């Protein structure tokens, strides 16, 4: 790292990666560095970190073309399993959702639904849609972050699973607002999918119930 690239402090440590705040040639930046796993064979671990770093960075670059707001990528350092991206000022939706008016909740969840539909229509699975991974900026823009579990798929099952996981997040973290929020999310998702793919959208949403019924069956069998 040159003196034009400064890492100042750790801002988050997850199971797979650490996030650091700093600057990249005068711009506020986040450095996302994947954490090596000591239990894996070293070369296998290096290959996994390399591939996952590259996959996430490429996904961030690609999805911008669909109108989805994500942090712009400044640099991809595959040698150190690090992505340097723009620091997005704002608050996690998870932390402020409870304090918003009903109309704001509906507006923001509808926007999230549209954005996830834009991803799915173009074969992208986010893999970890949560209100913690949505940043609301001071200018009221919604950024979707953390594509660490991103994958490419046109499968109805994979898209339904993405939505099912988000539904579970809303139930567990925002139970009192669940119905309002999930209904708004689905409305935005349908709108984002568009008329030309309404049958595919219908199948995706229908499959959420099938996934849930499988889960109930497993619990009953235990």
C-alpha cells in the first residue's frame, strides 16, 4: 500500500471478511479483506479467497448497469484478497426502520424489492439480503452492500430462496412491521420484474411457500 492508500481503522469484523475505513488517493474508502481460514489447506484457501474476492468485485461492477445502487469499486487486490470501494455515508436500514413513518417504510421496502428484481432478472443472486445490508444515505438513496455470498443463477429455486431468507429476516428483526414491509417489498419486486417476465415472477413468489412447507415438514419429522 502506498502513502496514497491509508487504512485507518477496523469498522466491522465478520466471519468471512473484515471491513476497514480509510482513504484511497484522497477518497473515503472501505477496504474489505477476506479472512484466511487456518483449517483449510493453504493453497485451497488462497484459491477460494482469490475467486470469492474477484466474484464479489465483478458483481458490484456489473449490477450497476441495471440501475442498482452499490458501492463503486476503486481497486481489486486479489493478492491480498481485498476489495477497495467507496465509503457510503449513511445508516443501516435495520437500525432506523422502527423509527420511520409507515409511508417511508413502504417506500423504502418497495425500492428494495425493485432492486432485487433487477438483480434476479439479470441472473444475479445476492445471497444475503438483510436490512443490515441496505444503507440509507442522507440524500435518501438506498445502497445495497455486501455481495460476499453473490452467485449467478437463473434458477427459480435460487431466486425464491433469496426472497425467503429476506422474509425470515423481516420476521425475526422487524416482526411488528413484517406485513407492511414484506407486502411493500413484494409489490416492488413484481414491478421491477416487469410485465414481460410476469410468469417467471409469479413462479418465484409461489415457490416461497413451497420452501416454507419443506421447512415445516422437516420440523414435524424431528
